């Protein structure tokens, strides 16, 4: 038995930890070391994932009916040939546009992200998988996660992507933790930063629709009715503006549309805000005064505000709040960096004659992300709108469970003419696949890890289990059979060559030293005053007006509401009483759980033991009315379906609201989770009109005890 320093990346965290090995098998990760590095439970139990009896280790080809796991083992050559030939047949039959690729987070691998996901246009490395054949269609889980926060909201205010906007927590005097629980992040690195800020004297205020762990760290907590954050933020802006407590220098010289914003918010009544949000006027007033009188202040937020009918606008309102208080790019505020790119590997691809699916309905999504909005996938498969999608190549995502209205997606997958998926375990998607390729985990792959200050070579920790291969191997081998294998690395050595061929200084450092450190830049604040954010070197921001935009010129051009206006929930608003008698409770889904990652790891006993049951978290008063106790089996129903969960009674959640765990819904998971698919209850037609993101919150439901 021996100890070796490795990169622990199941989350993926990228932190270095000590792995305990025996006969070159990873036995465990030192728990004390991982706790010191704030690694979550998934990292600690990674050996249980790697060596799980459920690991897929050989390619599989369907030999039975779709919808049931009926496969035979095949050689890699046979499975790869079959996949490529089938995709080409579909191209010949319907045209290349009928093929689509989809990439999820399940690969947990920077190399896969680098070569296969086009999350942001300035990070695009190579064409999406079917582009060289002539298909415009490529999608990722950006169709329902992150980019409202990471692209749409920041780009339509700052002209900058969210990855380049960060809270300077350690130097703040006031930190709002809004709609996120850093204890359940992957990894929970911001917990340490918040503790440090508090030690330095900063005040921390947590705001969410129910009380999470971060409320215990915070000096104050505000529980807000789900989906109403945008209105509460506008109320804070209203109070600050009415009393002229805003930063006049920043607003007058570096913003656009302030007068329009004032004209809008002056007609919002405080009593309406109080009634709608469930937050008292006194609480609003106290927070507004604290924000206006405390400098510097910052906000830690993530994807929690995305999933309502005004998700993008709510995040825009939050950025606007920190703009009017002058907390943009100052020490301790929201730091802003210029958009930049580390990759520039474009290949010649055909010019598309056809638009991507979703382009007409979500044009800004199409143009900013260069992706198909996968929320339109079922319509293309089942109704040939805007045209037929017949073939799908998927890596590391469980489409049939993670997207809203799961039955619709399952029907679409079952009616595809050909479906290939790449994964590490059997999933609900497996039942509908024609070919399943067994993928390696992070620990079995050679590659590189991207950090804030460096790029580091990541050596293989263990040899691949069985015949499992990396995502990149699968991409290269199928692409080679389709005629463009040169797009992807053909072996380990080729990974660095292809990734950094246009960056010789990075390639040299990685091959010689195993690490490349980004040049240390001088810390410069208020870059907007110095012309350091725009390509023309003029003061301001890289928007069309050259200013921070309360009124977005880009949204206006695309026909969307340009101001960060609040929009009542389509279903779960307190003013929508149409279905309130049958479904009196507000349903929220999507909060992360420490021991799982969405659908992942619910088949790993050592992780499931931390939470054996999928919970429907409800307030004691709601439980008493329904004669429900903790751990009672309950049914949760909406207009779309019924699922079975287990009750958890808690004062942490507001009366009248429900928080439902996500991730369950597959027979390959632990028996308690196998039928607990929250997305049977959600609605694929209830979305944010800008991003197309589904409203995973602010729905209506009822809970009934199962005797």
C-alpha cells in the first residue's frame, strides 16, 4: 500500500489530494486532506464510483425493443463502424441537418469540454460534431443551465461574459449570497472565502426561497417567495433611487437607460412587492439602506435565479443593483475582466443552409451561443418542426430525466431512428440507445486541467477499467469514419498538440514542466475608467452604447423587453388562482445535494447512504394539514403527472412551498430513487422567453400521503 498525490476531479474540483493505492488500484482518498481542501463527498468516495460493479466496460449494440435494456456486447470496431454507417445513412436519407449532437456535464473532463462543447463563442475550439457533414445542430446542457447567469444577463448589461465577473469576497464589507448554497457547490471553495471575509469583519446576508446551510454562516437571512427575486431587487433599487442614495458618478457617466429604469420602477408599489415576495417593507428598507451605506459590497450568486419566467431579467436586475451602488470593479466589489480567449482553433466547415433548431423561437440563444436550443428537440423529432431530427449523438447526459416533461423526451428518444450515447453507467437514456460506448472516468484519462491561474497536465491515475475508452477516443474514431478524424486528438500525445498548437509558449511549458502559469497581471480597479474593457481602448464597457446597460440595446434589437422588468410566474404566481384549488402548493425543484450530481452517483451505495430517500421538503403547517410526517411516502402531483417521494418536514421552507430533490427516475439507481423523477412534473412549455430555460420553480402542485 502506498500514497500518491493525484488530482481529485470527480466534482470536478481539480484539487490535489493524497490517494491511497494498493497494486495500482486507488483504494481511497484521504478524508482529512479532502476536507481541508473543501472537496465534497463525491470526491471522497470516488474509488467507489470508479470500481463500481455497475460500470459499463464493453461497447453494446441494441438487439431488442427500445425502452428496455436489451443489448449484446460488441467489439469496439463493430460498434464504431455501425455508429458511423448509421449516421451516414440518416444524412443520405434526410440531409445532414437531421443529425444533432448533445454534450452534458457527465464527462467531467476539461479535454472533452475543450473539443466538444461550444458553451461560449469566444471559447469555441473546434466545430461541433456534425458540422463537417453540414449539420448546424449541436446542443449542450446550456439549453437549461448556467448561460442565463453566465451569458445572457451579463452580456446584455456589461457586454461581458459571466466567467469574467466575480465577487471580490475577501475584500468586501458586505456580501450578499443570493439564490445559491456554496456548501453544495462543486467544489465548495467559496465557503472558505466567505469565512475569511467574515473574519475580516464583513457582514454576510443570505437570500433564498428556503433556508440552506449558508444561512447558518450568514449574519442575516431573508426567505423570499420563489421566483419573485427580480421584483424584490427592483424594490431595493426603487428605495435607493428615491432617496438619491445611488452612486451618481457611475450612473451618470457609465450607464445607459437609467431614466427609463426610474420611469418603470416608480410605478411599482411597495405593498405589491411585499405581498408578492413575502418580504416585509421593513426588511427591504433595511437591506437597501445597508447596501447604499456599505462600501464595498459584492454578491455571490449562481444559477438559482435562472428558473422562472423572468430569470434573465432578474439576474440583470441584480447586476443593476450593484451598478447603481457603485460596486462595479472596485476592490471588494464585483470585479470585471475583459473578454478574452485562450483558444483559436477554427476549421473550415460548410456554410449552413438551414437554421439550427430553436433559432426562430430563441434567436439570441442561437446567435450568442452558436448552439441549438435543445428544448425544441422533441418538436423536431416528433413533429418535424422546423425539420426532422432523426439521429442523436450524446455524451455524458441523461436527457430522458434531466429535461422538463420527461415523458415527452422519452417519447422523442424512442422515436429517433438512431441514437448513440457515451456514458459510464447504465442510465434511463440507455434504454432508448442503439449503441452505448463505455467511457472512462476522470481518473482513467490523460489530459489537462484549467485553473484560474494556470493550465496543468493531468496524468492518468489508474488504467482504464475493462474496455472503457475516453470521450475523446470515441469522438475521434467516429469522426474518422465520417471523414474528419483530424478534428480530435488520436492519442494522449496528440491532446496537447491539438489543444495548444496555436499557443507555443503554453505547449512548451506543459510538455517540459507539466504546468503553464498565466502571466501575473497587475491588479487594476475601475478598468471602465481607463479604457481597459473595450477593444477600442475607450472608457466604458464593451456594449453597443459603450456603457453599462440598464436598457439593453441588444435585447431591444432582438425584440425582447430591454429593461430588467419583473414578470409574474405563468403558473405559480399568488395571483394565478386558476388551478389553486387542485394544486395549492408552490413547487420548486433543482437544489443540489452533496452526495449526488444531478442523476449521477445514485447507484453508489456509499454515497446514497448519506441520503437514502428522495425528499419532498415541506413546511410543518402544510404537513399537519395533510397528516404527513417525516419519511412518510407521499405522492406529488401537478397537471402533468404524479410521482412518489418521501416527506421531509422542515421550518426552513416557507408555508405553501415545496422543494423537491432532483436526480431520480432510473431503474439503475437505488430502489428508493428509481421512480422519483421530478421532471415528470415540470413543464417544457413554461419557459423564460429569452433563454428558453424551463421554469423548474414556481409551479403548482399538491402532496398526498400514501398509506
